[in-house]
C-alpha cells in the first residue's frame, strides 16, 4: 500500500499571538526547522512553504475582490506542507509535533485527492 499525500494548513499561531522578541522568534524557527527535518528524514515531507500575510479574496458570481481571505487572526493560513502518510490517522499523528500548537495555532489536515486528467 503506497502513501497518500496530505495537506497541512497552518492556521493562527504567530498571526494570532502577541508579538515576540527576536530571540523567541529564532527559537520558534529552529523548532519549525527541526520538525520539518524530522518529517523529511522519515520520508514524509513532500513540499511546502510559508505564505505572505497579505492576499486577495475573489468571491461570488460578480467575482468581488477584497483584501485578505480571512476575518480573524485565528483563521489566517500562514503556510502549508505536503506530507505523505499511510492514512488520515497517521497524517494527523505526524502533525502533533508541529510547533504552532505552542502559540495557540492549529493544523488542518486534509487528504489530497488527485484529479483525473
């Protein structure tokens, strides 16, 4: 049985927490790097990047453009990872090591369903 690819969406976290010192930010980045490195060493990491905080939302039949695809800081998607796992339970378990939980953030774990060409 081959692994399935899952999407981790990182919500809240730094965007929803009080500003931190440069030293705290550095420690946080080191934790993120270590966690991602562990995923890679385990053969789970498939890709991902942080997202810029600014963005546009295009919505409705009239395709109305507004700033930011979010209403509250806790809903801000700050980045994503693509992760290979056996099943949803395994992908969810792998997400538990994410440093975002230390600052009140959340990881949304979603299966990627390949589109048929």
